[in-house]
C-alpha cells in the first residue's frame, strides 16, 4: 500500500516570530529564510506546497524601515511564497499623570489575515496539514473551527522562542517550540541576489 504525501502550507506570523527571536536570541537569527525553516520541520511523508508570511510595514523609523524592506525583498526571492500585509499604527500618547509624550505602535489585521487564509485554503482543500508559526492566542478560534469542520485536516503549531502559549498548544494537533539551532540553520546567505540581479546585504545589526 502506497502512502501519499501530505500537503503542507506554512503560515508565518511575522511580527510574533521576529519579536520572539529578538527577545530570546537577540539579533543573530533575524535574517531568517522562513521557507527553509518550515521545510526543515516537515516529516518524511510531507511536502511544503506554499509558504504564507503575514506582516505589516513599519513606519516613522527610517533605519528599521530600511532593514525590514531589505528583509522583505529577500523573502520575495523565494518560490511558492506570498506576503500578506496588515496595518501598522503609530500614535503619540500622553501620560495623564506626568504629561510626558511617547510613541506607541501596534500591528493590526495580521491574526484576521491568517485566519482568513487558513479557512479559505481548508475550504478549497489546498492542504492536509497547516503549519502555523505563532504564539498568538487570537488564532485559537480558527484553529478550533478547522478541526471541527475538517476532521481530516490538522493544524500544527511551531512556537517562536519565548512565545509558547498553552491555549494554542491545547487546541493544536501537535506543537513544538522552535529552537535556536533550527533558526540558525535556516538563515539566508549573507548576500541574497534578487531576480533582477540586485544584491541584498544582511543588515549589519543582524549579525
């Protein structure tokens, strides 16, 4: 009897992964080829058919914007890869007690975008296993819904460093914490060449 390969789509919560790596490991893993990472986590009978990366473009910080843009352009060199953008809000908040003003930034729509893609791909029968990299508990409802509506499909969760979430792991059909070695082994080469020949250099502060 021949066992067919399981189709896997990887869904990457970009900011959750970035801040987990930064908090847990500093800057050494930020030049990450997320598709190479996802591939390294597959079982022998699984095949990665697409990687979906979810993020928002940051604002009001030119150095960070430049690093993010370089990284996103490096990701765009990957095949069978798509980026989905949410919104990045930056506001000035004033302390009611002392009057000091500070900048507050927040990302919007990423969890909704991930949920929409997870469910759309399930309804279109595009995967057998959804591999989700996040620690965001807001994704518990869509994970639960997929398992209810599609008993033969599984959502497996890979937690970034410092992002393990019990409510997510309890509803997922399998989970793991992604370790330092897996992340280091999945780095881009220092200089990534785009399709037009332009060379993208790993940001100096990410070494």
